[in-house]
C-alpha cells in the first residue's frame, strides 16, 4: 500500500509540474499545508530505496518521453511537409517535461540507489544543474510558443537552441548508455 501511495505521489508530482525544489522548500519553510504535501516534502528529502526506485522510474519514463518527442520533432522538421499539429504536440511535451525536470531529481535517487544515467554531479553541483534545467526550460518554452503560433520557420530556427540546451545538461550530468 505504501509503495502504491508513493508511486501515485511521484506520478502526481511529475504530472503536476510542482515547480521543483523551490516549491518544496517554500512548503517546508511555511510549515503549513496538507499531510500529502508535507509527506511529499519529506519524501523528497529522504526516500527509502523502494521509494527512490519508484521516483527513478517516473523520471526515466518522463525523460524517455522527452527524447521521443525531440526525435519526432526532428523528423517533422526534416520532412518536406512538416505537420504543425504534430510539431505542436512534440513541443508541448518538451515544454511540459522541461518544467518538471528539477523535481525529478530529489536527493537519494542517484546511481548509488539503482540503474540510472544520472551522474552524481547532479546532486554535487546542484546550482549548475538547476541553471542548465532553467536554460532547457526557456528553450523548450520558446520553441513551444513558436509552434503554438504556427510558425514552422521559427520552430526550425529555435530547434538548435533546444539541442544546445539539451547537450549543455547531458554532457556534465548524464552518463553514456551502457
């Protein structure tokens, strides 16, 4: 039962885009809120191994979905007739997932717990990781706005910014696939 609640809580945090560590910090500092939100704050601070593995699965699934969206976006932009509706769906996924990235990496969910490509540097260099996540979010939101406006040429121009922001985070914080 506890695992089911944890999985539901982790999924809810992922799906709701809770605003990342700052939001959790604010809830903790305020000392107010529901038991569920205080439980999520405590969970983010010190998950046990089973909880950490559930969070890591939610993170993996979200990042995998992000990768698929980016690949489909690239296919559309390389197409002789890109479909703006498909582009919008992909950039929407990218923007929504980008907003959740900081909340997907709570302390205690690194490579010492289970299989992950997340490097320990995510937690030892939190300031840089948070900055890179913000840069990716800005790039994802810009390309999503262009897609929502129906401007395929602008989407094409902005897609390099998204790729660069992705690489800027992956190089220091993501281990190679084994």
